[in-house]
C-alpha cells in the first residue's frame, strides 16, 4: 500500500480547500516552517553547549593578556577539557565576582580553587590539578623569621587577597591582623611601604608579580612555606557531575604521565629569572621548595 504523501496532500488542500480553512492552514504551515529550523538550531546548540569557567588574576598560572586567557593552568585546563571532548569557554573575572557567579550557577565554575568547609557546601571539586606552595614574602631588610608555626606571625599585620583562603589553620587564627587587598601588586606595594609586615603568596605568583612590576629587589620570600594548597576546578554544586566524571580521569592520567609537571617545567625553564631563583635558593630553603610537587587525586 502506498504511504500517504503528507506534503502533497497538504498543498492540494491549500489549493482546493475552503478559503477560511486554507488561511488557517497557511498560518499553521508557516509557523511550522519557522519553528522547525529554530528547534533544529536549539537542539544542535544544546549538544554543543560550552562549559563556562572563570579564571582570575593569578599569574603565571592564569591571567589575561591582549584579551586572551594565558598561563600554566589555562593551558592545563584547556588540555583536560579537549581530551574529555567537552567544549570550554573561559571568562575573566575578579575573584570575588567569579566566586559569586559560579556559586549562583551563572557560570559552570572557577579555577584555581581551594577547598574549604564553606565552599564544600556550595561547590563540587575536581581532582586536584596543581599544588600551590604558599610562602611568606617580606621586605628585603626584614628580620622576621618563620619556622612553620603559625604563632610566629603573632601581632603582625598580614596582607591577604580579598576572598582567598590560606588554609584552615591560617583562616581560623586570630593572632595577627589581616589587611585585605584586591590584587597581588597592591599587597606587595603595601609591604614595601611598611603598611603590612608579611604577605603570604604562591611562590611562582609572588615572584612573577614582583618581576613584572620591578619590585623584585625590594622583597624576598622566607625559606619555609606557610602551607601547600591543592588547586582544583570548582563547579556549582550538584549541576555538573557528568563533567566531573569525564575530566577527572583525564587529570589523573596527565599527572601519572608527568604531562602536568612538564607544562610547569617548560614555563619555569623559559624564565631565566625564575630558574636562577630556584637554583640560588634551594640550599638556603633546605630543599623545602619544589615545583615538582604532584597532588594526589581525590578518592572517588
């Protein structure tokens, strides 16, 4: 039996049917014509949706240059999503805005992001992507010593980045005064002017900012780290479990193969300044600093 030809029958009706019915059918038909392409585009877009992550001013790991996302972590995160076959879009925000946008679900998430009990209430975290050793930066002439005990900071004015965490022990300590700023440059300038006594900062970030602003001769890092933080990608809670299932195995594989460390090494080896700092400071730092640290993946 021959199948009914809907299009042929429809156009025959449009030609021969009652005038009022023909008008109604024409309206319906053209509405369908408008809807079908729109539905097709939307369906395609849904299958191609980008995961939107915010990055912040955290050079050399992540920063904006000439309106483009740059940095060690930017390269690592892009590689992770590419291998997980997930479209990635990066947007640049100040940290506090990035935090709020991610928590509210306006964007999928944020990196580089550290765990805290409060954040765990609102975010799901990837496996750790990178380790960030935080060191205490002081003025070149400072006689301050730090042996790893938080009590060594008693009574000091300590500069911090607004919205950042520096580990549970530091965050919950009330032995020192906190002085907040919105940029690393501001904190270092306050340090040089004597408005703060010490500024905890990732080793690479601190030296990168100091060199870029010509401040490297005024400030030095103390040899013992304050703490080592695990950097993650944080996602709006409960909304991106499928993404996490796809990217976590990639992150693990890149750690196991040494690829993440290789990206870090390439950057450091490309900077004579950082290379000389590492070589010149390793002995005085008692071997405490190593950019060769690798985080352990979170238990699943």
